[in-house]
């Protein structure tokens, strides 16, 4: 009987300590937003969540993915619905888990403590199933 090679999930991406100004600069670099919008968003974040001056062990890739994934929720004047927000969060986590686990549904499901079916359904609803991975760079 042939043995399958042991496949372990990859180690988590590196984390780093990032100041709030560095986070704002990273966002400004990736999104062409007016400085007024960025300063208002920073003020709101500081007052709502009471962010410390330095976020320790921040997963920068995950944070930027969250920011970009959430953009469609705030492209109109009304606040997004809780349902649409939950759908975006579920999709973001499914895509991040699949990318970090090289498309392995089992490892992605274990990382998110959910079923492979729920990940597949989230990807399918967004037109990302079958999973073909992410194109980096370019």
C-alpha cells in the first residue's frame, strides 16, 4: 500500500510591530485616497477602538486584505448591512486561509475551525470555486 506524503500546513506569515502612522502610510500607499479621508479614518479608529500607538505582532497582509475586502461595503452613503458584512468577512477568511495553505481545503478548514464545505460555498458564492489560487505580483 502506497503511503501519502505528510503534508503540514505552512507556518503563519511573519508578524511585526507597526505604529499607527505606519499603518496609515501603508494604506495611503496602496489606496489613492485623499489625506483628509485617511486622517478622518485614523481619528475614528483611535477613538472607537482605543488603538495603542503601536500594534504588536500585526499580520500586515491580513490587515491590508481586510481593508481592501471591505471597500465594497462602504462605496455608498448607507452603512452596510450586518449580513453583507458577515459575507465579506467569511470570504476574506476563506481566501486568506486557502492562500496560506496552498489551496489545501482540509488545512484551510482546520485553520478556521470550520468545514471544507463552508469554505467551498463561500468561494463558490464569490465565483472563486474551483480554487485556482492567487496571482501574485504583476
